[in-house]
């Protein structure tokens, strides 16, 4: 999705910030970032998460960084998820790195029809290691499964990461065998209860 280089676009009538603002309309907040090579489908993933729509056809690369908010209810708990969509192109890395540190979860996408996007996962993990919190949850998503719009975890990739003995002692490498992206995000973010900001005294 297009944005403004060097700055996050404002969405849903709220000013962008490094941390989600508090509100009584939800109980928890969580910040999730979408990472991965250009063209793997991050913006489409976000659009599906926010509006349930899928845009096929023309590919417009993201410029810089962008975000969407969505409040979802899980087991009676209202969770406001702030999902940040980053540009996959190398030239925007200096912009996007600054946003890693506040993220509770990172969704690292690759395109299962594009081997280089798979090969580059290791480089992405190196960046995550350098810029994200040590205990951030990393989720790996193999996108464009058989040309369709659902996501499927790659057991093969998880196996490779184990083979590499990737030195991420406090990070979790997880597969996400869910067909619907919002369910992936919700189950992982809320399930882990990762420093989600508690804004309701009743919860
Ligand atoms: N078949 C299929 N195509 C997809 C899927 N997701 C995205 N696409 C297509 O892949 C192309 C790139 O999608 P984007 O979501 O813009 O990719 P991106 O990762 O955000 O790219 P950058 O913004 O450059 O980082 C578009 O033409 C989409 O229509 C999917 O699940 N299946």
C-alpha cells in the first residue's frame, strides 16, 4: 500500500504513535508488524485482516510504513490490534527499523511460490535480532499457498530454522496453520499475553 516515505500514515482517525493509545473501548492493546520481501503479500494480508477483502491484480509497493487498527473480541476480551505494514524494499529499511522495538509480535511472511523470498528469511531474522525486543514473538507465514489467498505454516521452514540452530534463545519460532489471518494474529498475540497493555481494571 502506498504511504509517505519516512512517516507512518494516519489511519482510522488516530494519530500514529510508537505505542497504541489507551481507550475504554477495548481491554488490551497489541502491536504487530508485518515483515518480509517486497511482493510477498503483506499489504494484502493487512487489508484482509482489516476489511476482509482481497485485492488481486496490480501490485503497488508500500512506501515506508503504514498501519491499521482493529478491535477484535477474543473470549470476551476486547483487543485492539495495531498492525504495521512495512515496505519490503531494501531502500526503506532505515525507516522501518525504528518501529521494530515496540512490537510485541512480528509476522514474517514469505511467498511459497518465490524461492528467494524464502531464502531471505535468514536475512530478515538477522534484522529482527538486531532491532526487535529480545522476547518478541516471531511468526512465520508461507503466503500465496497454491495461488490462493489463505496462509499456511511451513513445517519445512521451521525444520530449516532448527537445522540452522538459529541463536534466538528467548524468541519463539512458530508456524500458523490457520486459514484466516485475523485468527492467526489474535490467537498468537492474545494467546501469548505478551506485555499487552492492560487498560481495563476489570480484566
Ligand atoms: N495469489 C495470491 N496473490 C497474492 C496473495 N497476497 C498478495 N498477492 C499478490 O501479490 C502482489 C503483492 O502483494 P502486496 O500485498 O502488495 O505485497 P507486499 O508484501 O505488501 O509488498 P511491498 O509493499 O513491496 O513490501 C499483489 O499483486 C497481490 O495481489 C495471495 O495470498 N495469493
